[in-house]
C-alpha cells in the first residue's frame, strides 16, 4: 500500500514538473498590444518585445519588393518605420492611409527604432462606414445573416438537430 502511494505521488509530481517546464515563461509567449504613439515615445521600453502595434499607413511610404515591404506606421504625428518580411501575404486592403495592425519585434538602433513585422492586418475604413446624410441614420440596423427574426405571435424552436432548425426557419 505504501509503495503504491509513493508511485502515484511520484507520477503526479513528475507530471506537474513536466507541465511547468513545457508551458513557457509567459512573457516570451505573449504579445504586447500598443499604439504607435507609445512605441515612438519610449522605444527602449519595447525593444526586443513581440508587439501588436496599431496606427495608420503613412501616405507615400509604401515600398514593395516581391513579398516584402517597407512602410511607415503613423499616429498623431508619431512614426515608426516597419519592414515586413513577407512570411505572410499582405492584405488587399493594405494601402496609403489605411488603419493597420502590425505584429512583430521592435529593433532599435539608437534613436531610430524599426519594427520587423511578420504579420500585417489592414482594413479600408470606407468599406465599414456608411455614407449617411448629416444627422441621418437608418431606421433599423440590418440583421446578421444567421439571425432568425423573432415574432411574439409565432416563436421559433431551436434544437440540436440541423434538419429541425431548417424546417423551423422555413416555416417562419
């Protein structure tokens, strides 16, 4: 009985130690989400860190060569040059003035920090903003495509059976 207890205890201790050694130190595995303004103000604080930096692509700064690109991310007058290494594909919405989120590591050489980017995400704000007249808003917001309209006169039952759900939507 005592031997069995010692074996089980040993296995549990070994399992906990293995988990502790294999999970990493947390800091190395995390990404710091930060605005361009903060990085530009204190680059030494972020040097060598994995960052997700937010800002806007400076107009006229994009230089593409093959899958790689150099550009400047700006925000309220602060600028950080970025070198994109081409490991992933630049999005179609990546253009001058576009809101951008850049993942990578900040390299600093004196007063000239540079972000070595491994991932770039961008969106064109005009695609997500409606052109409303001054003060005018739509009467109702559009429904999500998967939304099922609810009416108090005829409730819709949702089940785990996909065929039943399709019939419920069709009957509605």
